């Protein structure tokens, strides 16, 4: 991944936008990564992956609940607190 300092990103903004169309660009401040600039297509693909993963988790949780594997939230936390103090 290409990297720029925050100052370079500021002074070379047009170049940053062109580079971000080809690959994500990391922005560093004081030697530490603080941001990544990416194309809209890459961002949308990332959001689609996140949505897909969330949908899979929801489907799995629904299947577990339908199979009777769900645990009441209050009972879970009460047991957790009781186990910690024993």
C-alpha cells in the first residue's frame, strides 16, 4: 500500500486522488497511520463484505434460536457474574 504523510497528502491532494483509484493510500501523521483513502469501488466492496458477514451472523443466530440454543440475556449475565465471584 502506498503511504503519504499528512502534509504530503495535503500538498499533493490531486495525486493522492489518482493513486487512490489504483490502490488504497495510507496517510501517516507523526509516523503513525491515521487514515486510508480508497476508491469508491473499493469502499463499496468493503461495505458489501461487511454486510454479507453481518447477514451470515444474523442467519446463524436465527438458526440457533430456532434450534433452541438461545440463552436468555439476563440469565447469561447473572451466571457470568456469579461465576466470576466464586
